[in-house]
């Protein structure tokens, strides 16, 4: 028992995590001493924000990728969401991580290099770092620059010897991030690459885009990597809708903040009072959708362009796909990964998947396009 949550471990194929032989290990990517980053805080892609919003509002179903919900205020609000009563995913994932961190540490081995995708507050990462055997580096990647900077500020003083290299950028383009070039072949001690992807952020991608992302991670991280993904598996709308539409209205403010951001950064004139937040469950696609619904017709201008909104129409701002265990297993396999371990909480709502590359899997398949706007 752990605060009322009984953890069930689905480690049917539990086995010693294979270590590479010396030759293979030499070929695998390794960590060299960190060179000072050329530019530790690159700009976070204002051009993409502008083009994604302009393109998204021109579609018949207006839609904006959920990545853009996370300006500094958006990140603060998301952190508040993780603490509201109705939002079980963070609570349940933390409980699982508290209980399985030691086993993950065994799988990771000593001197691991932890790369986190969409690190947010890095709250969950601390459980991992606490359990790991002398982790050598932590590279959190997030699009929300200032929030990332604040979240990792105290880590170097808490973990002596840990190199912390925050990276502002789009994790969906992991291969193109220049800061990750510091992880390259060398003769020094190779720690295992542990890619940490918690928070059910994978659910923000359409399944095809998630597969493409998993393939990219596999190709980038190499054959000895470990991938830890936290994913919501809940299918019950009675639990899901309140989680995405809490009584305090924090999620509503998080969603509406996108319009505040667009007004400020793209010189738009959305009348915020005309919009309300709505969470919908799409049973066919097994996903929660967030929308901003307008109550009355409105003409919005932005950067010299004009967009018409009919009364009742919406802007689709987030998808959150929910994966049953078999569905996730299939998704992972398409992406070139297989389970080493998986953990589910006693409410059977959330799963932490510990994955390893499938040997010989084709990581570079090109049948799926990965585009930022797929990651609604
Ligand atoms: C659902 S939150 C999860 C935060 C944290 N990992 C957790 O588990 O609480 C998603 C996080 O990913 C970041 N994010 C979203 N899209 C991103 C992208 N394409 N590239 C980098 N970061 C992204 C957001 O800024 C946010 O911090």
C-alpha cells in the first residue's frame, strides 16, 4: 500500500536489462564532457506560433496546437491544474513513480543521462533523480523558456555532480536540437540514455504523430536507450470530464489564456468575454478535447488579417488521447519500442511504461509525417 494506492506491476517479461557489449557500446552514443553551450537559451519559435495560429484559424474546424498553451502563464496554470482535486493524472503518476523509481534505477544503471521531454516543473523528475545511481546529466527540454529556467534553477545545488543543461525547444524535433549534440560518441564512461516523457504529454499527439515521435526518439537515443512514458489510460468520461473542467475553473483559465497570449503576442483583438472553455470526450477516438466556444458572432483581426467566428463555433485547442494497455503496447511497437516494465495504479487510471528499443526495428520509416500541428 502506498497512500491508498496499491501498485500492480505488469512485469510479465521482467528480465535483466541487456547491456551492450564493449564493441556495441563503443558504437552507441555516449556523453562527452559538456562544452559550454553556445547559446543556452535559444528563442522559442515565435515564427511557428504566428504561422500555426494563422493557419489554424483558417481551417473549417479552427484549431491551434496545444503546445502554444504554454507561455509562462500557461505553464503556471498547468502546474496549478496538477494540484486540483479532479486532476488525478499527476497524483496517480507520482504515486507510481514513488513506488517504481528503484526498479527504474536498476534498469537505468549507473551514470545515466536523463533527457526529459516537456519537463514543465520537473517535479516528477526529482523522484527519478533521487533514485538513480549517480546520474551524470539532466537535459530537460521545454518550449516554455522562462518557466523552464525557473524550474531547474535549484537542481544543481540539490544534486551535486549532476550536470543540468536545460534546452528551450520543440522536443518533437529532438534530432535537430543543437544542444543535444553534446551527447556524442566518445571514449568516456557511457551512461545509459534515459528518456523521460511523463505527464501523458504523448496523448497530445494524434496516434500517427505519436508513432512518428517514438520512432524519432528511438533513432536519436540509440539501441541502448530506456524510454519512460507516463500515459493516462482512463476511458470513463465521468472521471475525464471533471479532470479537464475542474470546479475552480483553473483549466478554463489555462485554455482561455491562449487567447490572452494571441492578443498580446500577435496583436489580435479577441473579445475574451465571448469565449468559454469546454471539455468533450470523443469516445470513437478515445480522447478528451478542449475547445474554446464562442457565444456570439465575432470578427477578429490579427496581423492585418481578419477571421470570422459564427456564434457557437469553437477553436479546438487540445487533444488528450487515452490508451488502454493493449493500445499503448501497439503504439509503442509501431514506434519501435517494447515493454521492459509497466506499472498501473490501483484505480487502473494511469500507466508508467518502461520501454526499450526493439532490436532491428526500422526507426526511420517515412510513412507518417510528423508536423507540429499534428500535436494538437
Ligand atoms: C502536459 S505538460 C506536462 C508537464 C510535466 N512533464 C508533467 O508531467 O507535469 C506538457 C509540457 O510539455 C511542454 N511542451 C508542450 N509541447 C512541447 C513541445 N512541442 N516541445 C517542448 N515542450 C513542449 C509544455 O510546456 C509543458 O511543460
